C-alpha cells in the first residue's frame, strides 16, 4: 500500500488516497480517536470513485463522527482502471433490455455481476490485509454498501468481517442465493421500494435466504438515490452496536 495524497477536513477527519498495486483507494480516519479505530469497508456501484466520491466522503465523515475508520477501493473495470470488455458488453445488454422494456435475463445478470464478484472480492481482501497493518486501524471490521453480491461473497469467505449493512439496489444472480444461505453475521439491509434499477422481489427473496440469526430489512419508499437520512442513522446505530 502506497499513500499518494492526504488532506484533513475541518472536522478532523484525515483522508488519504492510496494505491495497492494497480488498485486506487481512499482511507478516512477519525481525528479524535486515540485507540486504533474499527474499520468499515465502503462498497459502491462500479461507476468510478471520482463519480461516487461525494456520496462516499459523506458516508465516511458520518462514520468518523462515530469513531470508525472507513476505506474503499476502485472496482475492476471502473474509473482509471483498465476497461473490461466482457463486463462492458453485459452493461450494454442490460441497458438495451431495460430501454426496450424487456425482462433482464439470467444470462445478462450473470455476465454482469459474477465476474465482478470473482475479481473484486480478493482485491477487497488484499486491501483489508494492508489496512489492518496500519497503526490507526484496528478491528472489528464491517462492510457497508453494494454491489450487494460482493457484500454477500465477502460475508461468506472473509472471517474478519463481523457485520454488514447491505444496499439492495443491484441485480442478483441466482447462484448468489445459495451463498446467502451461508451468511451468518448480523445484517442490516436497506431497500428502496421504488428502485428503478432493482428487482424488488429478488431483493426480498435474497433477504429471506440469508442464514443470519440477526437480520433486519429496512424498506423505504422512493427511488435508488432516495434513501432518507433517518435510514442512514439507523445503519450507523447498527454499526455502533456491533463494532464497539
């Protein structure tokens, strides 16, 4: 891990950009915590860190106010990382189906999501290896955000993740439902009821499949980006319960 820049905000939060091999990322640490801080990994859609930055930094500063460090990495094929022709073709097929009002078939969903999960999850684990060597980062560790299938896979294969807030706002391959049954950590799932890009019934079925003894579904009216502030506050309370 190589830090490439840093800035400190007026609330004391330190933002450091880094690279991990070819992977760009950002780490935010609270300014007022003396002991190593618990860590939340911030998931996001594959739209590029620069495009997602305003929402990511807002989430990071909110978490820092509760004493948590946060970090994120650029997903494969996004931002300044090399293009991924197969996934770009799947995205084009998805757009074409949605614009035509056609059902989004399993082949499109699998081609869009499964390669991303297979490549991104080991990268998240490598980032976690590096982050946990830093003196101001401790445990426990949580995951927050989407792509929800990445969160599901991480919850299954990464024992250092002890809780997760999952955003039900992306298509889910059928094979992920079997993986969901293996998830046992506490879960807090956010669902926008009128999400224009999400299969609501699939999101409900996925929640039902999760094997966790502690899981809660928080559904709110509105579209994909209309998550109300109080829903974010409830997610923050979830992390306070499980990371402190």
